[in-house]
C-alpha cells in the first residue's frame, strides 16, 4: 500500500541498518525512516504521552512489541540499546530539545526571570548526550535535527560544533538548513539537519533534492540568506531547484477534503474526542490528499482527530478576519464589533462605565497588539502554512482555520505536518497539538531517510 503512493528507497530492505531514535517525540522522524524501509529498533523520549503515540503508530498497530522507552537520556546508558541491537550495526537519529535555541523558547525562559538565560538552560547541551549515545553504539550513520537558531547559541554554532566533534570521532559530517515545503509538506518550516557517516564507509553525507518549488518569482528567496553560512567548513548549501518540480502544496490543498466542524460563529460547539470518526467531506481532490489517505496502508472513508478549542469570545472575530490577518487586525475587528454591540444595546462608549467594561471583556482580546503582532494568524488557503510550533498545545490562535471561524483541529495540524490520516493521536488534545508542533514532518524525514539509504548502498 505504501509502495503504491511513495516509492521505497533504492536500497534493499535487508541492507539497511536498524534505527535508534533519541528524543523521538511522537515519531515523525521515525515514521519517515520507517516508510523509507528502515526498521525502528528503539526510541527514547521524556514525554510519556509522546512515547505512547510513537509506540502505537510505529509498532503496536503493526503487531510488533517495539522498544519505545520513556526516560531521560542523561541517565540512560547506551547499553539499553546495545541489548536491543544484539550486535547489529545501527543508525542513530533524533532532535535534541530546541527550547534553548529557538526564539520562542528563549523568550519563555527570559519571561521566567531569575537568571533563566537560554545559555544556562541544560537542554542546550543535550546534543552532547545524543552524540555520546551514538558513539557508544558505534553508529554507522547519524542524523540530528534542530531549529536553525541553533547556529546562534551565544558564540557557538551548535551545528558546526557537532560536525567538528563527529569529524574528530571518525565520521564525515555535513549540516544544512532545509525547508519542509520543498519536500511536499504544506508548511514553510525551516529546520537544521546534520548528517554524518563513518569514514570507514567511504561515503560522503549529502541532502535530498527538492521535489517541490515555490511560486514563480519566489524561488530561492529564503535560501539567499544561507549563502553567508558558507564560511563554515561543514555547511552544505541546500540542493537547488532542478527540472520540472511540483509547486509547493497549499493549505487549501491539504485541508479541503476534511470534515466541516464549525461552519459559522453561531454553530453549536462540540468537543470531539480524538478517536471519534467522521466521514470525509469529499473524495480526495489532489495528490496530497490521496497520499494522506493512503500512506501507512490503512484506507478508510472516515478520519479521526477533530478536537479543536472552544474560544467563544473569538469565534465571531475569526469569522470576520481575512486570510493572512494577524493579531492587530483581529483587535481592530473586535473594537468594531464592540462599538456595534454598544450601539445596538444603547450602551455609551464610556471607559469608566462598568457595563461597558464588562462588555469589552467579553468582546475584545486583552493583549497589546504592539507586543503580540503574530500571536494570531488566519491561514491563507492559497499558500503553505507558516511553521507549526509546540505552543499549539497551549492555544491555536497562531493557526486559524482558513474557512471556518475557529482554530485548526488536531487532524488539520497533522495534515499540515504531513502526518497521514492513519497516524492516530490517542491522548489529550493539548498533548496531541504539542506532539505535532514538536515533530519533524514525516515527508521531510522520509526524503532524508531515502537519501541516506541510497548513500549507504553506494548509489
């Protein structure tokens, strides 16, 4: 079934080493590697909910026990994985936590005060435990993922530092920055990748060529700023657009066949459990929708994951927002609505009036539009989504549905990350959003896995 919608790596399945996924999250990176023909021997993550999600989707539902471990990499030795591997070579993959590097994470740490600088955050050094484990397992190849801001960690470029450590430990190593949209993901999500291969393999790491390209006139815009990174000896320019490529997948192409959940701001809200099945609104309308239904081999006329947040005050605001509108535009709309309601009810626009203040609280969101410029954003159906982040676990204002007056649902977030519809989230809505926002998009992961498999097989 997978073979019908995504070709496997050119390498034979029997020749690919098993994979150990550290900081595995819900399994986005692992799922991409698994679909490229790799066996996921084990995974490790600190989040119990994420481990449950990855274990179910990667192993249990396929009749395998799997070795998905909930634990702390700083206290778990590589011997745990050595026993699982039983003498076999392996590949180690993973994305150490990004909070110490990302703009959102650094802002959160700063808000906590008490010297909570991102440079003092121990999570910023977990890449060393990642490498320690990989070296102890004598991994044949290593793939590490993180946010691009990791190259600006104080005076340290984490990617370059990691490559230097790898080179001194017997590996050929390169790093680059890839945009998920270039690989068929309906989201402009840039992520840093390190690939390393043991020198004894006599192979050089490299990165997959894009399968999709931006609209005419925009090609290479986001890549232009990467040229200055060529000063770093281990940096490799991301592959350029070549040949006839498909255009970037848009939000509209990704979501248009999914069930209608909340047509107008006056619709009745329903909190859907994530295991509730609803029928697709239409047959698949394009290649991406067809892929999302077929990938994984579990075809159905129904789809799950329809939980979305109940934000009663904001549904009418969402309804009036235009595509690409952000928080300042939403506040203007809310102020207009407040004036309309006051006029209808004969309430004077008097800030000193308790009646006015009560109505204002029920109508206008309280955040300063100058400080929260991009706190809200209404998706444009004609473009890929902007980056999904783990903050979706707190609220979904950053990704307002393009047609319905609400935040996106769990399944819609999964679609924008390229998780197939058969990938299930059997957890709370908040945990599901966090897991999706933290994940490596499976389509991007798969492109990297196929490239690595072909390198290792000498192609």
